[in-house]
């Protein structure tokens, strides 16, 4: 495998906070030319077997995936896990424990929004989430758009759901060390997701990368939906500095909300080692037609 294959190793389905099923995502990825795909639902691996079957039905190779919420330096950071055993009991339990605080946090968000005149937000968000263990700010954003409070989900986050706004409630997630350990002990690779999004100072970012490496983390998303071309270069350099493999993924959630579609990002810079090269033995290959090599 090379940096030029069309790999999309970061997206979300209805199992967490996406709007498409794993099967719909697989069809969309295939239509956009994706060759290697991973579904990375937030703190959840319940859609993995469906996603693998759907990928193979479309002729795509597949890597198991998840995106774990971590608290680092008082900020929520996301760690993507790739190529792990989807039936690993320790990973499943760790994710369940991480999800456990979502309902309590969501009820508090609902209470805070009610104080500024937006009533029924928890119940409205829950209609989008289905499972209170998986409820997230994205589900609140969709409800507030439906209710006519804001025009789109980006406006909801700006006005209500980020730090300093009336619906912001912090949550303490897994530790960085726990998240990396769960992934590694399940046979997978840990990857820092969309590092430019965290707004860290240079010192904080260096501390994140350093501690991540110390725990056994091996990769970083370089080309991802929220990074600019300049940030591709920044994180390509950091990948080389910290001897990390590079990943590529759209972070696609919804046809109506996501700015970057599955499979349309530029290739990884050629000087980097792609995560899929190190995970070659963990790629679940699509069945090849009989008579082909």
C-alpha cells in the first residue's frame, strides 16, 4: 500500500452521532472511490460488524475503528483506534464506562438551555440519539435547528454549546493513557484525531504528542476534514518529528452538515508512513472475485 490509495479512516454513523447507517456510509464511500474504509463512531464499536460486512459487499477493504473521548489539559481530545479486535472485552468495557457520563451531562445541558428559554432540549436531543448513553452536543444542535432556534448546527455550537455559552457543560472522559492502552491491548493502533482543532498552545501540543508517544500511540491524522492545507504541512512535520504514522479521514457525519465528504481529501504527503502500511496485517480484505489474483 502507498500514500496514494483512497483511504478514509474517520467517519460516524447513527451508532453515535452520524445520520447515516453503516450500510449507507459504505455505499457513499464506495461511490466516492474509497478503497480502504473505517467507521469510527464515538466511544462505541457496536456498528463494526455491520460496517465490515457493508464494506466487503461494496468491494472495499476495511479497518475496525472507534474515536475515544479523552480529557487532556482540561480539553476534550479525541483518539482514533484502528485495526483492533472488534470483540475485545476490555475495549468494549472501557468505551461503555466512557459513555456512562453522557446522559448526566446531557441532562445538565438541557437544564442550562431551559434557563435561557429553550425548553425540552434534552428530550428533543434524545429523539436524535435514540440511546441516552450516546447522546452528544451534536444531537442537541440538530434539535435546536429543528426547533428554529438557529439556522444550522454550526450556529448552535457558536451560540450555545462551546465554552462560555449557556449550554456548555464540560465532561471528564477517559485518560489519554487508558484510551491508548485499550486500543493497543485489543491489537490496534492509537491515532491523535484532528490535532489542529484543540486550540492548544505550542507547549500544550508538544506535551500531548510527547505523552501520547510515551503511552504507545503510533499515529496522527494529518489530512482530515477540519484541517487546512497549511495544517496538513504542520502535522506532517510533527508526524516526522515524533516518528508517528500518518492517517487520513474526512470526519464525515452527515450529508447536510459535513463540509468534507467521504473519500474526497487530498492524498497524504509522500514522505510520510501511512497508518495502513503499519496495519497491513489488520486490514480486513474484501473477498476477491474467483479467478483473480
